[in-house]
């Protein structure tokens, strides 16, 4: 199967980004995430165990947070990395 790819970059306010993150949350809960912009679109079906990575960085007057979530579509990989659980506060 050829690679499918979706890319979207824009400037948004914090409230709008929160709405995007809430939509992703619901997509993970329902096992279906549909992304589209113009002619580009992709459908993802997360299930089973997913790899989750979060990175945050502050340098001078710039801050950055990167979230990475990945999974195998066949859903048969059962592994969990040991370590301290993450806590995200607001």
C-alpha cells in the first residue's frame, strides 16, 4: 500500500487548538480520526495499545510542545514500556 500523508500547518489561538485536541480525544475514544483540509484527507483507526511520546522545550522567548502517537494498524502488538507514568496538569 502506498504511503498516505496529511500535513497541516497554521497559526491558531489557544482556544482553537484546544478544540482540535478535544476532537482528537473523541477520535481516539471512538477509534476513528478523520483529518481533512482542502483536497487532502486521511482516515486513521487507532485501536489497541498506542505508543505515546511528549516533548516540551523552552528557549529564550520560544516554547514548544510536541506530541507523537503511533500504532500498528493490525493491532496485535502488545507491549508497554516501563517507566514513570506521565501527569499533565492545567
